[in-house]
C-alpha cells in the first residue's frame, strides 16, 4: 500500500523510493515525507558505524539535506538509503508541523 497525491493505492509504487522533504527535530529525530505522500518519523540513532559518528554533533545532524531523494549530510559524504529510513521509521500523521528543513 502507498499514498500518492492523497489517494491510497494497493501494491507498491513504481520506481525507486525517494524522500520529498526532511524536517530535522531534536534528539536525532526527523520527519520524512516520501514521494508517495507518506510522512514518517525516523530516529537516526539507529544509524551505526564510523561513517555515522559525525551525526552525533547536533550542528552536523541539523545540516541534513536531500540529494535526488536521499538524505545526506556533509555535502553528500554521509547518506542513508530511503528504504532503510522507511523500514526503520514510524507512521506520522500530525496535522501541523513547522515547514522547515530541506525539500526537493
């Protein structure tokens, strides 16, 4: 199942999974909006390994941006697959969130 333009469809979306916008929150949390229209809450503390250690610095973590639908940090030196972020996130349906962060 996926949502696109406010409509719910059965099956899987065509093409690769991409993120349309990212909003960085406190405590290494993010609200991700996927190109299907689905919004999800992602806890970046699930990212492990030396490559992700710079994200422990709040300034670096807050610098998250999108590059072709993929969340990146440090000018693309650090990234995370949208599929991983989707599978390790939770449905998020708050009606109002501040429109800050980086988007496509």
